[in-house]
């Protein structure tokens, strides 16, 4: 497509006054709710709204890791909870689970979970290994591999005494103690004895339970309503449950059917596999063909597909003869099975691919963008970005052209503006396609915190969304604002300024990284250290390399040797080791008797009792092996435990039980030997 060819102005087929249109009408007259997202761009991900707030994610690079920071925005797209968490889930019953993390052995990330309210206030401290969402006023929490429940004030109202637990449903929760399951009420009282090999949550008045490999259903009094006689079963959904008289995934065929709450077969055992009913239909498999059936067992789909995926926004992706399409719950092909690939529906739109070209179709099957573009993407603000032959343009969700394919570069819309480039010059257009900030700059960055860095005649400064120059174009280079601070360059030296243009850190460094835990890595004359916000050097600028602070410590490198430095600049582990890894595995302390060159240490338990002496010469066979956290391996032989790291015994296999490692324990490698020391952090 030539650069002056405009997009066809397709008719408006889906009335979208705002991106919050929540109901779409199908060919058969039924309706379904679609995901609602705030009208924003500039995030890596925007989740669906839940209780008026949506999770947003933005990636950030803090050497040596990429982090995905999570926060929450409201229906207008305004940030309500800053992007400061490493994990975040949707709000349920007024509270949301969030987590922070830290690296473990430079390989895995450990998360600590808690809960916040809609004001961002921490209600339950971030101290749990895992949590469930709030249900019926309580949330499951897990610590030290034990589960219990907290209430909406963060109080542990049911002690952490269970090995596993489900969320509360219909007033009760299934819990596991030892290897048996039962049920408790919201007061923590056992209401159905802990006697089952497995117990699922209550659904529609009945709970699926298992004993000795046989499944059945009980009521809330613990009465066996449907005998434990099935080799496989699922919970009830819409009055029916899937069962099989043989075990799950048996070798024979025709094993899955549906029973009612009396235990009578409503749909005979004739399917090779089946999925629960959802809004009046169920997916079933016979041989290698998939179909939809109704609650009477009648086939809804006229075509038998090679795959039918679960429904999303009222549609299910189907496959036949290596081609894809979408059907609704009536079996009607809303989008014909004729595309090479299709993504999932998102806010009523789906990107489709045919012969390596992309297009967009809405949830009524109407074409929004014809299948002719090299690449298409869209964000929660409802703007679709299209490109072909290295030219970029925009259309809206109805298919109306916002801007034809005319730009050499184009970014997403942020603060209502998109950065574009044409004929070597940058500017910004609004959502109607008007160049509200003329294309006059040699370089430009996207807006961040209301300001965008721009360059003209070789000098950089900052403009606001009206195009007014807020910080004069006087710098050799400039970066985005982050938390009110931006890096700028003058005469080949880096400094920091605020949004008023005031100099916070003078122009005296080769490089300054972002602040974390109140300190920023800074480089001068090729050497690194740390400065605080007042430009005081806290960690001397004498290292070849530094990392960001983690839990009050930073890894530093000098002459290919590594060590640890605290936030006061003290070397708490001397810079003399070949390698070093952090661990966070709880409760064993290591006593360092001879740090330099040592490979043998005394071990103590949490009460200070001696455990054993570990060295790197102990060897043993691995009768059984499984991976722990990080690259630590737990091995068992003759019922004795030990730990390996890179096939070297760091704890001999002569302990009946060993508790995991504690925060502050560091794995050190020197001259080919691997051992552990305990770092004392002030």
C-alpha cells in the first residue's frame, strides 16, 4: 500500500459511545457482558474493571532484572494505587491481594502477599507465601506451608493450621489436615469430619468428595447424597455434574456423561471427554471431534470441530481443517472458520490473520479493519494502530479513520496524544488525527507525568500537552520523568531536574540510574557508587559495577571480584569472591569461623543448637531428588536428608530433618569452592 492510500471508512457497525459499552447483541437475540477497561494507553497491560478499579502493569528495568510493576486505575483511567507492586489481583469484596518480591539465588523470585483497600492502604501485611481472594468476608492465607483465614481487617480469625484450604463457598470451606479433607464453617469449627482423601468446595448445595479413588457428593450435613462410586467427577454446574464410572483419562472410550442432583444420568456416558455447563451449553468430545450440547444432550453445533475453546466475551474460538473462527452459544459461526490465526476477544474486538496479513473483526462478525495490514494493535483507549509497508495510521473501534497511513513512526496515545514522525520530524496528534503539536522536533519521547522530552536544533527540553515549552530546550539530551525526576545531559555530564526545571543533582556524573530505596547508582570517571537525593555520596564511587539495593544490600564488583555493601557504604561481605547469590529459605544460621578461604562452617538451628559441620567433600548417592527453591536441591537416601548445590554437598546427608534457609544467608564461591556465610546487616 502506498503512503498516500487511506484506510476505507467502514460503516459504524458497533455503537461504542465509550469504551464502557458492556452488552453486545448476537444473531439469535441473546446478550453477553464483555470486559470493561478504562480508556487509557501507555501500559503494558490493562485488566478488566472489578469493583470500579482495574489492575495496570508497566515494565521497568532495574539491573539486572526486568520488573513488572502493578497498580490500580479507576474508570476514568486515573491512578488510584501507584504502580509499586510486583503482583496484584482484582478487587473482591473491597480488598485486593498484592505482593512484593525479591530475587532468590539470582534465579527465582519470592513473593510476599498481603491485602490493600481501594485507597491503597495495607489492611493485611505483605507476609504470606500465597493468598486467595476474599469470599464471604474471609480470605485464605498461607505461611510456612500452613493455611488459615483472615478477615477484612487483616486479623487471622482461623489459625494457620491446615496443609491446604479452599475459599469459602456457601458458608463453608474445605480444609486438609495431614492427608485428609473435611469442612469448616466461618467460625473455624469442623462441621464435616476430616475424613476424605479429597474435598472440593460446595457448589449448588453439594460438594464433590473422594475416598479410596471413588467420587461422590455430600450435602452440608455430611450426608452422602450421591454414592462415592465414580472414577471421575466434577462439581455441579447449572444442575448437572460430569461423571465417569472409570478413572480419569481411561484408555477406553465412551466414559463421560452428566448426572442430576439425584444421581440419575440425564446425558448418558458416551463422550471421550466433557466440560461443565456454562450459560446453557457444554463442550464435549467424541473421537477427535468437538461439539456443543444443551442440558438435554442435544447437539447445538451443526459442525463438528477439531477444537472448541472455552467461551470468552460470549464467543468460543473453534478450529477446523487448521482454520479458525468463532461461534456463539447457539452454535452460530459469528466469524467464519477461514482464518490462519485469531487472538482472543478483548472488549468486543479480535485481531485475525490470513496469509500473513492482519485485520480486526468485532463480536458481531463485522469487519472493522480489513485483513490487509502488516501489523495491528489496540489498547484500552479504543484506538487501533495499523501499519503497512512501514507506514502507520490509526482507526477507531467503529472503523472510522483517525489518521491515514502516513507516518514513519507512531506510538500509543498517552494523555490523549500520540507521538508521530514524518519526513524526519516528530510531533503529536490527538484522537481526531489533528497535529496539535506540530511535527517540528528532531526527536521526542512519549508523555510521562504530563511532560514530554523534545529536541530541536540539537537541544532538548520539555513540553506539556498543549505544546508549550515548560523546561527550556537547553540540554544535550533528556529522558522521561519518573516520580518527578528526569535525567538530563549538559556538556557530556548527567544531572537530575524536577518538573519545574530546578536542578536536583548537579551535572557532574557520567551516568545516574534511577533511585531505589532512597539511593541511586552513579558513575564518575568510570567508577560506580551510590548517591542520595541530596547528592551526598553514600557508597564511594570506586566499583566497576553495582546493582540496585535489595533488602538493604547491594552487590558490587571490583576487579572481577564481588561482595556486598549496605546502605551506609560498609562492605558487609568483602569484595573477594568469584560469585555470590542471595537466598531466602528460612531458619538455619551459619556461623563464620574463618571467612577467608573457608569451606567449613558450624551450623545452628533457630534455637542455637549445633546441627552439624558442612564441607564440600561429602558425597552421597541420590535415591530421590526434587528441586527446592532456586538452585538448591534436596536429596533423600535411607530416609536421611541433605542438600546439594551444583552437585556439591553443602549439608551432609545425615539429618532426619533440616529446616530451610533464612534471610541474610549468602551463597559464596571462591577458588572453586562453594559455601555459605551469614551477613549481618545494620
